[in-house]
C-alpha cells in the first residue's frame, strides 16, 4: 500500500525526481542517470501501472489521491502530497489533473524482438519533437500497427510530453532503437517487409497506389525539418507521397503518419 506523505518544502530531496520537468536536457540526464520516466495525469498514470510498469513514487495534489487510490494501494511506494501551487513551483509547469508518477524504465527491446510477428511497423528517423513522437505512437496504435522502430537520435517515447500526447499508447506498443541505422533498410528487407519511404520527391508514387494488403509493410518517416535522408529514400522499396491540394506542399510528420497508417492499416480479413 502506498504511503501518503504530506510535504511542505519543495526542496525536500525526496522530490528530486520531479524537479524542473520543463528542462528537456536536464530531464534527459536525470532520467537516464536514475533509470526512471515520468507519467502525468490520472489516465496516463493508470495506463502505465496497468501495463505493468513499476512505480518508484507518486506526486499528487490532495484532490487527486482518491481517484488513484485503488492502484496506489497495490504498490508499496511513497505518495508525496503537495498543494497544486507547490507542485507547479517544483515541476516548473501546471500539472493538469494533478497527478504524477516516477516509474522505473523498462529494459530496452531489441529490433529483432519487436519485428517478430509484426505485420505493420512505423520507422522514425531523427524526429526531435517529443510531441510529434507521441502523436505518431497514438496513430500507430489507433490504426492497428504493431510496432515502432527509432533511429539513435530520435526523441525519447518515454519523455513526459511524448507519453502525454500519446495518451499512454507508448506503454502498449513494442518499440526499439536501431543502433546500426545505416543497415536498417536491410534489416527490414531481410524480415520480408516492403518499405515505404514517405517523401515529397517528384518521382514518388501516390499513397493510393500502395498495396495495402501486402503481408508486411514498414512506413518510414523522416525528421521534421529535412525529411528522410537520401540513404533511406534510395534503399526503400517504394518512395511514397500523400496526394494533396496543389497549393499545399506538405503535412506535419505526425499528420503524415496518421494518414499513411490509416490507408495501410490491416484489414479485417487479414489473419
């Protein structure tokens, strides 16, 4: 059962996991060093716990304690209780729905483990915006894709903002980083995937022309600024473009992922 601990001093060292959550560089260093990640909001915290992630502590405003008591009572970790103004001072931002949890980071999966049995995957190359990464995960889950592969420099799906935007779908979707990024196209090809590089290239085929019934498909999306590297465009099986109005030249990468995942989603008659 979680122990309720009322705290008045925001400099209390027991609260160090929750300090300055807006500072991305500091948060990356802290979370990497301590092996934790942060979940924000009652629904997201609940989904993290229900997915089996182990909490190290909770931080809540008094009015949110009862809403999560059923889950807290199954974990013997401290629950620090502060008023909402103190939580904002501690974290550096207004915590919507007044609940945070510090949880232990899971052991990373290998690409081979993630691809085993998958039919539809999304591959992200160097997306740096955590909001975009979270939004892509939400679309991947919504349209029945099985997994996500990340480049070494891609933003962390377990960063607080990515988790929040994904509405906790990062907890249910298998994902892995591919350290040898140059050979990643070969990894997918050897696994029987048809790779679809999303690009604005003039020689790209329309998304409407891609066979959505293919047994194994990988949708590959590039960074927010420069898109996919030439290596990925050259090594992919298809260069694919989303058809759109003539006076619009592109979509946000998260929107592109949603459109592509919907069009290439597994059909009901697929086994």
